[in-house]
């Protein structure tokens, strides 16, 4: 009996700390909660921990992008064209000059090339062509006009004249055209068919373009095809809104072709 009483007393003593701790924990939690809450409130109010205000990005001026044509006939000084799709490509570039740049440029195209590209009659648009188009009788007359015009501009310091574009079969005049371009850098651009000795883009029947890097940058990978009938209709539509022509030499050939 004494052993049982002793054992019971021992168990009671061992439970006392546990019971005491169970009573103290809720009281400690109740005391610490307001203190912890005040510490948290003070910390969040600290200027060092306050989140920085969101500053909206500065306003920038809106840039309005102007439309640029898919084909720029003035993108390079000289572009040779060859292959089955060369003529159709020359049509597209000539029409781009008239429709997109007609008020600030002059397309110079010999009569024979105007016939091939657009099916123009021998005397069509001969003396009443708009200001953006000049059709001399042949390549010799076209080059003579460009040489004279550029020489006058150079001697008089004219810098705001119409941009000049020659579209033609270069025939046997590659050297003369090359000299013209070298004497007047930036003064004239040329789209050349035939046996041009400079860089050339090859265009196949489907409009696929194979060109050296300097020309490939000026052309899309594939060009639409265009018949001569469609090109003629578009030519007249582009010319309909152009200004009346200034006085230029007659489109008729007036002298022998240079050797």
C-alpha cells in the first residue's frame, strides 16, 4: 500500500509542471499578441520599408510612320534585270516611280522600251506627256537629255530638282551609262534591261528573285507578274492625276545616234 501511495504521489508531482505550463501558455499568448501587433504596425509604417510609389513612364511623342511603297525604284543607283520576269519587274518599278513619286520624279524611258513595257503606240504620249514622264525617241536621246540636265544642275547648284529615273534596255551603252552615274552620284537612278555589265537581279517566270546582296535588299523575294495590257491601264491611271508637263525636248529623235 505504501508503495502504491508513493507511486501515485510521484505521478502527481510529475504532472504539475505540465499543468502549470498549460495554464501559462494562453496567458502569455494573450499578453504578447497586442505587443506583436504594435511591432508589425510600426515596421510597416517605416519609410525604409514602404514600397516606392509607381511612377508612370514619361510620355513620348507618337511617331507616325509614313507609307513606303513595296518597290522603291530609287533605292539604288543602277539595277540590272535579267531572266524571264525582267520585263515585268521593270514595269513594276516604272509604275512605282509614276504612281508613288510622280510629283517629285521624272521617268525617262525610250520609245522602244515604252512599247515593250506598256504597248504604247509610236506617237502616243509624244508631245503631251505629264511632267513625271518623258519618252524620247531612243536611248541615245534619253542619255543626251540626262547628261544635259545633270550638267546644268551641277553648274547651277540645283539640288531640289525632280529625281531622275532611266528605265531602258542598255543596248551597247553600258559604259556611257556607267560614266553618267559616276559623274553624278545620286543624281540619277537606272533600271536596266539587256546586257548590263553591273550587278543584276535574275527574276524567273514566277517572280522569284535571285540577286546579289546589294540588290536583294531593294527587292522582295518574290515579285508579282504584270501583263503589258494591265501595265498600260495602270500607266494611264497613274498619269491622269499628274501635273501638266514643263517644256522639254521633243521626244522625236533629232540627230544621229552616238557611236
